[in-house]
């Protein structure tokens, strides 16, 4: 697979209609407002808000009727079987938007391999969201949790938030995670937060209060107490110790 380019299209004109053109590669379109009316030689599609379409290479991509809409678009080359259905819905908007934003940042800094990796993760998430539950539930819970944490690094994570994202009751998700790993999910999330705090302390010049806020703590002294419990020293000592080495 090769990731080519991407963008975001928006129009509020009810008279807009997609351009007719030759499409030399695959195009993924994720609609987040209105309805996209588009077709090729074989089919006409109406893709509403919250759904996506992957169109294969075609000599006649064209709009089928006018309408206002906005959508993210991604062009890519794929020589093997597509890793997700060509049509489907977006259920976890927060995660998909986080991955999309990460792709934008990667492209801005010209990291093509990172962009490809992120795009493959986006397709994998679309595949997961549009695969029958009896199949997806076989996927390890920890793997799904780690993937969620990876692509929502700037969010505050709680068991309730993860449970809502996965469509589970928080107690049930916690039980699944503990049964699989032997670790309490709340403890695992706290360790993730602490590692995130340590990374920010050692790699940025952010104030301790700012780092505390990014890690989801309303009071810096609670963050400092948690860091001391995790690493045996205060945030300031942690930074100082790192600089000395």
C-alpha cells in the first residue's frame, strides 16, 4: 500500500456538485456534514454524514446531484485486498478524528512512512467498526485499549470514557481487562498517565502546572503526589535528575 495525499473539502452551497474526472487511484471519503452525491461507471452513491466510501480507480468519477457537504478525502494505492469494507459507518468519531489529525501533522512535517502507518491504522479502525461483533470481540481487549490510547494522546482517559468508546459498561470492560491481563484497568490508565507526564516533563519546558493539566489533573499538587508515588521523586527532581545524566 502507498499513501499519496489527503485533504478536507467543505462547501455550504446547495448547488455544489463533484467534478467529473479520471481517478487513477483509490479514494477514501469520510463525510462529516451533509450528504456527498458521487458515482462512477457502475454505481451512484449517496454518502450521508457519519459514513464513508472507498472508490476504486475509475475513468469517470463524477457528482450525481448537487448538495452541500464536507468530507475528509485520502488518495492511496493498494495492490492487495482492501483491509476494510468499501462502505460503512464511523462509530468512534473521536478516535477517527485523532488519527486524521495525526496524519495532517505527519504530512506537514513530511514524514511519509509515519503517514502510511497512521493511514493503515485508520483503515484498521474502519474495519473494526464495520465488522460483526462476534468477530471483533475475539480481538484482545488490551490491544484495543493500547490502540485507543496511542491515537488519543492529548485526551484525558478514564475507564468510563473507554467503556463508552467500546460500547461496554465500565464494570464489564474492567472485568474483561483484568481477566486478560491480571491488571486493573484503572491502574493501567494511571500508569499510562504517569508515563505521559514523565515524557512531558523530560522532553518539554512546560511548567509543572501545564503538564499536570495535560495529564488530566485539576490540581498540580495531586499530579506531583502521583509522580512521586510512581517514580520516587517530585516532578522538579525528576527533571533535574534527567538533566544531570
